[in-house]
C-alpha cells in the first residue's frame, strides 16, 4: 500500500449500492475493488496493479489519468460548474461540438449531446423518426436492429437491441421493431483475421423486411459496425456496403452505433472511416471524454438537421434533450480528449499496433476449449466452449483468474473480449495475452 492508496476509503458496507449488470450476491461476498488508475493500469485499494486489457469498459482509449484531461475538467469546474443549454448556451459546448464535427465522417457535421451511449441510441432513433415526420413521411415508424446488437438500456436501444436477457425481464418494448440476423457464422468464418470472408448476403434480410412491411413504414436501421458487447462480431466483407445500398434504395436511414468503435478503437477516428461506409446518423460516447466525465453524442448529416430544424414552423424544433446535454465539465473533457487524440495520433497508433495485436490474440488458437478467435482494430474476442450445462461459467472463471494474476479482461457469455487502451505497448500486449492463455489452460 502506498500513500495514495492508503488515503482511499475502504467501504465496510457494500449493501446500499445496487450494482449494474452485476452478480451482486457474488460480488458482495467476494469484492473486487479498484481504487486508482494511471496509464495502462488500475490499482486495488491495497496497491496491487491490474493491467487494463479492456480500457475500463471500452472507454479509456487514451489510457488512465491523463493529466491534460484532468486539468481541463478542473479548470472548467472553477470557471463555471453548470449552465443550461435549453435556450441558452455556453462556449465550451459549441467548441466541443465543432471539434467532434471535425473528425466525424464527411457530412455528419451536426452534433447533439447526450450523457451516455444509451441516451445516444434513443436520441438517434428519435431524430430518425422526427426527420421522416418533418418530411411528410410520418408513416415511417418502424425501427430495425439486429440480433445480438447492443444499443444500451433505454427503451429504444433495448427494443432495437437483440440481446434476449436484456429484453425479456422488462415486458412491453417498442411495438414497431424488427431485427436482422446477426453476422456470426462460426462454421464458415471461425478464426478469421480481421473482417471475415463470408456473410455479406446476410444484409439482404433487410430487403425481406422491406418486402414484408413496406419501405414506407421503415424509418431506420441501427447496427454496430463491430458488435462489441455480444462478443466481438466483425462485419463480413461487403456486408455494411450492402446494408448501405439497400437503405439508399428505400429511403431508410442507416444509423451506426459507434459507442465502442469510435475514437480510434478500429485504427481510425470512427469505424465508418475504417470500413469505408458512411451512415446517416452516428452515435458515440465512452472514448469521447476518455470516460473521465460521462458524455455521449449523436452526429447527423446536414440534411437531417435541415429537415427537422428548418422544416419546423418556428420555436423549439426538436422536443428532446437532457439537462446535462453539453455539460461544461464533459465538454471541456471532450475538447481535451480530442486534442490528445490529434496530438498523439491515437487512431494511427492503434492501426500500427494492429498486426502485432492480431498475431498475439490468434496465438491462443489451439488452447483447450478455444473454439473461435476474432479481431479487428484493437479489439479481440476469444470464444470458449461452455462448460456442459453451465453457460458462461468457464469464461467467468477465466476472468477471475486473470484478475487475480493482475490483468483485467471482460467476458460476455463464454467469450473473452479484449480492448486495451490505444497506448498499449508490445510488452503489455504480451502480458495480457500471456495471462489470458494461462487462465484458459488452468480452466481446461
Ligand atoms: N451502444 C453500444 C454499442 C455499447 O457498446 C454501449 C455500451 O457498452 C452502449 C450503447 C450503451 O452505453 P452506456 O452504457 O454509456 O449507456
């Protein structure tokens, strides 16, 4: 224990905090607390280092405790803690939006601020509906998502999302929603490096939904360029291009949820840029502020903004927003983060590390129970065979072993997902993958 960790409070009552997406009973019986973070690592309250193989929750892309971001937040807190952005404004929010618009794909230069990925998803869906309504196509109310898609936990994102357990606890979801099939084809694509070869034709399921419902009823399709939360599903070559073409043919808006894939994760500012497909609406969060202050955003094409804003009779144009949209501390953190990205070329750094990362992650092939490995950018997914009758148990044990050995990985079902900060160095890649390999062997 050092001076800093000694000063950190040690809760002796873990009862009150109802932890999100957690096994509360297990955690509270076996707490795993993180007390401090710096660079590539977390530290436990007793000072043990945990190398971060997941950038927190896919969000601290520039590494932890970046001084430039911390100081920007501190400066802003001292100048102005909060100002509304309903019918008022403050310079930092406008500046942050302009900085975001500098790096979004061409044409997506209007930016709506939220506080999270979930709020970004719901905001994007509402803007899509408002856009069609403004253009006199109010019949376009149907929203299309994809199986195994994750778009957060609001009613919109949850409904369009395609994860059974996230949906079935909550009864009625949005009524006019449909789903495309997911793109995970292990029989044809197992152990693919980068984008898999097979499966572009799965996008044609959108044509089938158009035939079923009529294009005039469909507002938007929302997908993650690379699905992260359900275990790293990389789009087959040509798939997103095909989805884009079908949307264009039928006047359907294409929304990319880039909450994970934005801000350098795929070796470019956004997945859209890396994959060469431009959506009409793009959602982001997480890496926007390096997770130092919660913030999300939705970037839309100028034509969408124009239709909704200029098409309104006068007064408020979009009846939507959050008290904290463009919060000064978050906006200051976003500006500092984007400046760091530019100065250190974090997307370029991720791209340069990608071949080494790919090699390292795929070196786990052949270990017991490893049934597939996927990667793209600085993301890796290692799929394990489930223990008979106990889905998720093997990967959970692997996670716990890694943590005890000083490496943080993330699991979803029986898939281990890796997404280190983009400042990761080769020896740290070796340590993450080496520790994971040992844990997988130990759980054979
Ligand atoms: N969309 C995607 C693609 C995500 O991965 C996530 C979170 O992991 C979200 C939305 C939800 O973000 P938040 O937890 O900030 O609401």
